[in-house]
């Protein structure tokens, strides 16, 4: 590089530094971490989310405990109730995931006027949802 090009690059870098804008990828990443948390992702995106609200989980667990306790007196009936409860939990889980998927689709399915940033965030949310599906 010649002296004039070096000087121009230094002037641009100096102007950007004074403007408070990040001048490198590292600085952009650091700014993202400050704004969004330590991962550079929107806050809360990778936090594990319970599959059911606490009161619903408690209800399912209490019903299971009752079924298990009833096994001694009526084993066949207890197994039938266990089957019914498991089917209910699976149905509720499928409904919950279908609702969540619908919400995700609504975030990016608004047509062609969706920004790349909106699509990036949607993909991150799909990744978190996908990871959650595989952890079941």
C-alpha cells in the first residue's frame, strides 16, 4: 500500500472510532453480547422451557401417583388408567408443539417484507424449538 492509502484507511478508522460505531467484527460481537446477553442471541432463546405449565405438570404427576398407588388393589384398572394418562399427556404435548410451531411460522410467514434480521431470529427460535423436540 502506498502512503496515501494508509493515511485514508487510518482517517476512516479514526472517524469510526470517534463516532462510537464498532470498527471490527470483534467489536460488533461484543456490542451484540452487551445488548442481547452473552450468547449473541435474543435473551431467553436457549433457556430450557418446561413442556407444560407447572400446575399442569403437577396435576399429571399427582394422577400418576394415584394410579401407581391403586395398582395393589386393582392392577388391571391401574394399567388401563396409566395408558389413558400417557395418551392424554402425549396428545397435550402434540397440541402444545403444534401451537408453538404455528407461532414460529407466524413470525416469518408474513410475506416477502420480512427482514433478514427477522429471519435470523426466526431460525434461532426454530433451532431452540428443534432442540427441545429432540430432548423429549
